[in-house]
């Protein structure tokens, strides 16, 4: 779906499937925001004991299910028998890709994800077309880009590096994914001048969304993608 702000096309991503609209990282969230009209969803993956990719932000289940267990200590069968707060199951990455038709932005939460997601893409290369990888682990992104040259990657950053363009390109990415707080138009312009796109996370109210748009960003990842869409539709 095409979203524009002051004539510029903006890519709208539902962070964790719209974590302030729905239960985060659940199938109902991903299908719900697809109906809302977002361009893509973002999800997080953790590796299970038997090498599967569970869609979960935290390494453990305490916050989301009230269970003091780590994903890495559980098998896929264990996880299938767990209910999240609210009654839904924990999806596997492949479940998410099968449930919706729009692109899925996958955050690799550790280096351990590289082996499992590589195996998934080798087995089902058609999933590459709808997958975008992001991570704070830039080595993981570089490894995936070298193995799958066609995949799109974005480098997650905490802070504002002096040379964002060089840093992003060295890990095989074309996008910098940065916190919206403190972002300026001049910093965005510097990124654009070097040929990289700018994605921000996670402005979740109208003033922060508008300030991000006015800074010239290309992509907004928000827990309230409805506000992003409504703001652009109102102008």
C-alpha cells in the first residue's frame, strides 16, 4: 500500500505486529495490521533448543506468558503447548510468513539465529522475497548477505555513529534503523547523501511520528501504525 507524506513515499512497518494495538508478535497482530494497510510487519526471532525460530522478543517467557523459562531451553513441541498472556500460541517464523502476504522484517536477536534462518531459506528460497533482516548484530547481517546476496538488510543502531554510511555498507545493508529520539534532518540528509535509507523505531504518538516524518525518514516502525497512517491520510 502506498503511503505518502508531503509528496514523499513512506514505508510503514508494524513493530512487533503493532504492539500497542494487539498482543505483540502474535498471528492475530500480524493479520490485524495487514488488514489495517501497513507495508510490512516486524517480528523478533529466538532460537529454540532444537533449532527452530520462535517469534518472541524476549529470550524468556516471563513477561509474555508468566513462565520462568528461556526459549533456548525449550523445543518446538514445548512451545506449541504454551499459551501467551491472552491465550494465543507462540508462532514460529514460518507461521508468520504463511499467515500474511506482506513483507516480514525479521530481527535477529542473537548470532545463534544465523544457522537456523539460513537453513530455512535454503529449504524454502521463496521466503527470501518477502523477508527483510535487521539486527544489532552486524556480523549476523553480513554473514546472511554473503550467503543470500538478494536479501535486503537493515542495520539496527543504538546512538548516532559519526559515519553511518560506511558502517551500514560494511555489513551489507542499505538501511540504517535508528531510534527516533534525537534524530535531526541534517543527520538524515547525511545518510541520504551516502545512498542509504533511514528507518526509525519506535515513535508511538502523533508528535513523535510527525517529527520523524519532518526529519525526512523513509521508513517508520511503530507500535501504533494506525497513527502513522492516519497522520499521513489527514494531510
